[in-house]
């Protein structure tokens, strides 16, 4: 019987002929933790009597969620991570290096066919590179640091086939917000999602990351894509490792196959306080906003900053709006300086913060006030997500956020294109 | 394992930000401190009201969102004996078992806040003592039962030094 990408990667890494619902113990190619999860992993490592990190060059800590530290308590946890990584010869990416889900691909740690676990739910981002990459908790991370292994239930796969061509002004963020609104927050729970079709193939690798990043917002374990020429070129430009692309067999068995024609799609917005609360931008256009955010592991890449800069070029951020920009990595920061995109954003009135998670998770860098509306390129809009449960978060593409920042209200970006 | 306590009911899609907000969890490893804020954005009084052994009862997709293990740990440290839901998000489900918080998949639609419940994990049965109703519970996968019966994944590793599941 044919296999899905998920079944093939977990078979390869476990040495078993595995199919959906089998339990396997598999060799993990790369392990990652961030500053919200690694300190607990270190505690679990100690509780397990861990003596060292297995293959420490394939394990990294990233300090990105509260970076630089805004509080004494956080500083102590960062110090713990630095000390542990030094003692165990692990990699560490410190403040200013960027957000984990940009760094792990950008630094060449992951590619087609890889098996990666990260103690962060958006680890599924690397599925865009044809990697089985999934989020775990701190105790699982500790176990994988010690053993280099992890147990998995092989997931069933739900395939999303996206036909057609995205219209001008409509981006991969709009597409994934639309898909999540269609299948809901638990529509793919326990399952692998495969995203395919000509609308996906037409996207750049950067734009694809946005889609795989949000697979977990439909409950999925991984958000997989095929490794086409674009992926292979991207990976070769970032890594010296050899990777073997993995494709689904034509006779692979799927839990469901969902087909969409995206040619008429509008820019999409997820309204507060649910990611699956998506509507076409027209339904909320005119809603006043006080803060706009461009960045995060979902949409802080060069392409995103460039799209925003094109809209903000020669314009000013509305006087009632704060625009916060967080490049996803130091390299992207430098690249956006080089291309002039960053200059354009700053001239328009943006406040640029340290590469990393920015204000997404309510640790720092722009906590909204009571009753304020925030439009953000992030991946979550839960009540209290940005540290104020009386604020309202709308999720959108970089273009929609930029257009909204100019007008001071939620705006269809096609007005500016 | 038999568990007894009162139900505290919540709805569908209770995410990990609601269980313990990001604004608290990055600051400390003191789970007793985090436990004071558990479920705060949904029910500001919950942490004060919950009694040791009580159950959090929810609808679908409990624990969706982030991978923070502080979520099950804050519930455990608040005294919650188990979480009962129609379904769980997968990372939370793993984290709960790994840290030793029992998670029970069953039909929760007839449970109301304040109901006295008795859960027998071995028999796979939930008794609603207040309403006199019995509901079957979905058995845990054998791998997870093994980890839970070892006292969580840390204890499992302390015992075997690696995964010993097959």
C-alpha cells in the first residue's frame, strides 16, 4: 500500500514499515527549544538524570520570546539556558539572532525528509521544506535531548489541494486564514496536513512557510509540502547537509482530501478571539485600529517586509496608530536594510524592535491597552494573547496590516496596489 | 486509579493562553506562583475556588495553542485532579501525560459545574454521582498508559535511561 509523506518520513527514521496509527520510536534529526519552554526542559533533563546531550550539534536553544529580557525573572531563565548550552556544547541563538522558526531553516538545520521536534507549537513551519517537524512540550524535548529519539503516533493525513491562482493583493496568509476558517481550529487535530496544488506551487518558499506555520491552528501535527525545485534551491542556499525529498505515493491513503479554488479569494481577516473566525476583509473594513504589527514567525520575512514597504512607500502611518515591525532574523534585518525596505518602513513611522517574536505573545515590545484593536501578521488572536485580555486582535497579511496602518482602520490592501 | 472531585465546566477550544497566560509563564519556574493565575482570563475566581482533586471539564479541543508545559503543570499545581473533555489538542494531551496529569476523553455534555464525579481510569468509567449517570471513557493508548503508570516521562527516563515503550 502507498504511503503519505508523514508515513514515509516516520518509516525512514524508525526503521519500521509504518502506517497511520502505528506507534514508532524514531531518530530525530534536530531538536529545538525556546526561552518559554527550555528552562522547564532543563529541569526535566535534571529530573531524568540526564548526563549529556546526544549529538549536541543537532540541538539548539533560541532566546526569542522575551528578548532582550524585560524582567529579572526572565533574565535568570535566559542565564540558565546559556549555562546549560555551554556545558553541553549545544548551539544557542541569543537575543537579536531572530525567531526560532526563521533561524532553524535559515541556518540550514532542516530540509526535505528531516524529522525535527521543537518545544514550540509552530515548529510545524518547516513542513514547507518537506520536513516532518512538530511541536512538543518541555519534557518531550528533554527526553529527545538525552536520547536523540522521540515516540510518535503516525498521523493520518488530510490533503488540501489549492487550485487556481491567488489574485493580486491576496497572499499565502489570506489563504491559510481562509483554510482554517473552513476546517475550524480542530479540523485536523492529531493529523498531518499536506498542502498542494498549483496555488501552493506558485508561492515562494518564504510565503509557503506562512502556511505551514499555521497548520497547528487547525490542530495539525505537521503541515507538509512537496520538495519542488524552489525548495531544493532554497535549501541548498542555506545548508551543507544532504537531504532526500519525500513524496506521497499516488495510492497513499488519506483521511480526507479537500479541494479549493482560490482564484476568487479576498484578503482574509481572523477576528477576535479565534484563529478560525475568518472573514473576507470587506466584512470588517472600517474597524478602527490603534496598533499594527508586522513580524513574527508567521510573517516577518524579507518578502513580508518588502510587501509592507511597497504600500508604505511615500505614505505615513496614521497618527492614531503605532506600527511595530519585528524582522524575523538578523539576516532579514540586514537584507531589509540593504534593499531599503526597512528605511521605507521607518520613514513611514514604524517602530522597529529586536528580531524575534516581537509583541506576539505578550511578553514585551507593545502590549495593547484596554479596549484597543490590534491588527497583526501573527498566528494567534486569543483573548489575552498580547498580555491584555481587554484588547482585540485581528490577524491579517502584511499587506492588509500595512494598508490598515496607513488609514487607521482595517483596510483592503487592494486600495493601495 | 480512581479519582473523585467536583466539576468545573468550561466550553470548547480552551487554549493554553487561557490556561496560563504568556505574560506569566515566561517569568518563573515556580509552578505554585503560576497556579494562582490558572484559567484567569476565562474565570478570574477559578484558582481560588478549585479544591484539591476537582476536575476541569470541557468540550472539544481542550489545550489548543502553544506547546507550553506550564499549562498542565499550572493545573496540577492548582490541585486539579484530571481534565475531562470531548477531545484534546495533541501537544497538550502529550504534555499532560508526560507530567502526570490524567486526561480523560469522554462525553462531557451532561456534566454541570458542581457535579460530583468519580473517574475510574482502569475500568474506563466516569460516574456522575450527582446525576446518577455512568459514561464510558476512551482508553489511553498503551504507550501513554505506560508513561502515566511510570509517573510521567521524567520518571520513565530516570528508570530506563531512554524510551522503553515497545
